[in-house]
C-alpha cells in the first residue's frame, strides 16, 4: 500500500508540474500574441498617420505650386506689359532694359539649370550671341560694322529659333518666359536701334555731310553681304567649334557617365525620336553613329539660310516690322497651344498617378488589418 501511495503522489506531482509548465507556455505564447497584436495595431496606426501626413504634404505642395504659378503669372504679365509700354513710349531705353534683364536672369537661370543638370544649355548659341550683343551696346552707334554683325546674329538664327524650336510665351512659367525673351529681345533691341532710336539715327545722318545721306552707307553689295552674312557666319563657326570641343571632347566622359545631364542635342534627338519626325529621319541618313555630325550639318544649313534672310530684313522697314509680328505671334501661339493642350494632359497624368497610389495604400491597410485579424484568431486558439 505504501508503494502505491508513493506512486500516486509522484504522478500527482508530475501532473502538477506538467500543468504548470503548460500554463507557463500558454501565458508566454499569450503574451507574445498580445505583443504582436499591439505591434500590428501600432503599425496600422503608423501607416494611417504617415498616409495622412503624405496627403497633407501633397496638398500643401499643390497649394504652394499653384501660388507660385499665380505669382509667376502676375509678374510675367506685368513685366511684359511694362516692356510693351517702354517699347512704345521710350524705345531708346529698350537696350538698357535688355541689359538689365540679361544681367539679372541669366545668373539665376544658371543656378536653376545646374540643379536640374541642364547647365550645358548655357553654352548654346543664344548665350554666346547675347554676350556679343552686350559688348556691342557698349560701343554703339560708333561701330557700324559691329552693329551689322550683331544684327545678323540677332535677327538670324537666334530669332528664327523662336519659330523652329517652338518657344512658348507662358506667363506662369519663368523658364519659358526667360527662353522667349532671350531669343526675342535682341531682335527687338536692334529693330528699335535700326529704325526708331534718335541717337543712332543722328549718328548715322550727321548734318552738313553728304556721305551718310542714307544708312548704311553701302559702297557696294559686297560690303553689305560681308558684314551681314560672311563675318557673322565666321563668328557662328567659332562658337560651333568651341562648343564641340567643350561638350563632345573635353566633357564627353562626364556626359557618358550621367545620362541625366542634358544638352541641346540630347533633348532635340530625344524629342525627334519620340515623334519620329522629319528631323529624326534626316539625322539618320548617314546611320545612327553619325547622327551628331548630321545634327551639326542641319544646324549649319539652318544658320546659313537664316543669316541670308537678314540682308533684305535689314534694308526694308516694312519687312522688318512683319518679321517682328511673326516672331511675337509664333511665341503667343505656342504659348496658347501649351496652355490648352499640353497642360491638360499633364493634369490628367497627375490625376492618374494619384488614383494609382490610393489603391496601393488601401491594399496596404487591408493587409495590415488581415494580419491583425490573424493574430487575434491565433490568440483565441491558444486560449482555447
């Protein structure tokens, strides 16, 4: 009897110890489940807070962007209106307005373009030509030949770039306004100097002399073509060689390492390839490996043609007025096309991106809720 009682006591003690161990395991597993449940709830709350903050930040960014666009539009309209007033009231002040505009906005544009990796645009012909124009304005009207060279550059390739490259006068985009003004202002400056500036006209028509009865004083047609075509073409060729050496030789490895760095050739070839237009097909006549050479040749042909047109424009006031109207009309037309066709497409793309982001957030919230429900179910099973 004593042995059986001892065995029963041992069994009871073993059972009690096993029960205690089992209870401890249940308690620990319950704590683990509770911890997981708390963490899952915190994760859901954190995701909800982050999503709400992201929505707030996106709304604030949109509000700031709209405010900046309104301010830019306001300043752009006022600036353009002031320029038109000065053009009509005091045309002799246009050269000084042009100098102030160039000195202020070009350094600001360099900072913006450096951030966007577009700084190689500042080596383009328009900045090279504008620098020459600033130098000329320091010496006019004493240097007639320099004036004719700059006139050809301003009303030649620089002015026609407004039409060919479709520069858009969009008042809520500072970058587009500056692009239009850099190409448009030089031609307007030389138009006012050529036909309206009394100081210039007095210098070109001194009283008591018969040599300057009409300006320019052309001894022969070769004189006119020399300073309106051949010398400007030589100046353009100098820029083309320097640009090729800097971008395609000295900085070639830098451009190959970073495809995000943009140049005029990269942007134009990308747009032409996407549209598959005539420029892309012409640049590929000698094969893909020679597209850069073909691009240089097409640009040279464009330059020769536009510089040749500056000779009749220089001699005819009516033709020059028509050309000014054509440039301004093309910029305004392109601006309207951008506002009515391009911007609505951009808004639609933004809305599509938003609608794509919302289902992803909802799916993440649903998955988090499902995980919490699974944790709850597992805790109930353990408790049972």
